C-alpha cells in the first residue's frame, strides 16, 4: 500500500469520549469505535450487478436498529461488507469538536485484514472477533470484554471455524491507510450517467460546430446534426430507463414478499439456541414450523430447569417446555413470537 504524502488528522470516537488528533496535516478522518457500529456481510453475488446497490439498501433498511443511520460498505466479489452506526450520535460528537463533513469510517478498516483465518482484536473499546474467508470478513462480533470459552466456541462453531479456537488476543496499531473504500457496486451506464453524457456530448458538439464556420447554413446544419445525435443518445437511454423502472417494480415486489415473513428465519433461531448450549451438550434433532420450535439435545448432565429458564429469557421465545426422553436426552419445545 502506497504511503500517503500527507498524514491524515484522525479523530477517534470512543463510547465515552473523543480523542482528537495530535499530528497530521492531511484530510480529517473520523474513526468510529467498533463498539458504536453494527456489522453484517451481505452476499449479493446472485443479484445482477446493476441491482445490487438497491438490494443492499433494502437490506440495510430492514436491519437498521437506529432512528437515523449512516453506512459504510466495502464490496468484494459481489459481497458487501457493511457497517452501520447511529448518525445522530456521530454528528453530535463532531459538532462538539467544531468539525464539519470529515471522512467517516469504522475502526475495523484500520486494523490488519486476513486472507483466511480468525482474529481476536483489542479495539478502542472492547474486543472484536473476526472470521475471514477469501479476503472477505464473513463474520464480526463485538464484546465489551474478552469472551468466555463457551461464547467464543459458539461464535466460531456458527461459521465452521473451530480450528481457530486458540487465536490469541492482538492489539495491532492503526494502519496508515484504511484497507477498504466505500463505493457503489454498479458504476456503469446508470440513468444519471446517461443524461450527463447526453448533455456533455451536446455541448461539445455544438462548440465544435461554432468553430468550424460562421455562415448561417453551417449553423442550420449543426442544429440538424445535433438533433440527430440527441435522438440517437435518447434511443440508447431508453433501455436503461426501462431497466430502472423494472428494478423499482421488482424491489417493491420483494419488499411485499419479505413483509409476509413475520417470524425470524430458521438459521437465526438455531444460532440463538446453539449459543446457550453447554460445551458437553449437542443438538441431535431440530424441527421448526411457523411459530414453534422443537429440538432434542444429548449430553451429561441434563438439567431441564436450566434450559427452560435460559430460553424463556431470550427473545423471541416464550412458553418453553421440556420433556426427558432418556437420562441423557431432553426434548425442548417453545413458541416463537412474531417480529
């Protein structure tokens, strides 16, 4: 990575305070603590390139827990690595520093990245666990302190990365430059680009004709040629306009379909349940129908009261019941509340 000519002036926003820069003479960068960010990885490789930005924005709106938020997405091979944060909290802190429109991004982008593997990193606040595959951050989780072994195992198990259970805690310094930039997934032949192209070509063509002659008939010829060029460019723009309209209609259709799913998905429920299983207990059966989950576990010892009280306290579960099949097996059933 090329070293920047001017070092950036970095403001570091933590949970409790803002650390202003002590050096630097370049652009103003606002580093947002990982504790203030939510992270998700969206695999949109099956979505056509010209629709990925719209689909990503739809996913962010559904996932966003804040009243107002900003996001930062780094694309890689059709996968959007996305962070969001409470924009009002960030803007308030920047106002207190008399700062306007700095370059905002999460601190994760200043920590070393991996090709494949797992990292446990000390952050500005707390600890971040990362799982990398093919240069993509497929999973990231933040804890206020070093997670205990069960929580760490569950995080790795959910992404088939238990071979990295002994990953040490690291505290690397910030990189000189962020390893990713926020950009659009689709940069070619958009509607606005097409209109901009029509305008630019029209002006350039008109100027060229003015310099070619001073007679009236040349002006008339130039006008006729210009009209023809505009008509050709408009013909080229029509398919793009139609494609945009189709994308909007399909997005509304997808939103309607997603609105019909009023219950959490199967993988989300399984992850919530598996996270609370002790190390010596494993799941042997799983059944999920709309509004109800049934699963069986096996291990030693089995204490029904532990699982009833534990899962009863976790949203969206309710009406948790247990039934012992054998001395070392237990069947648990529970209701799943609507979103």
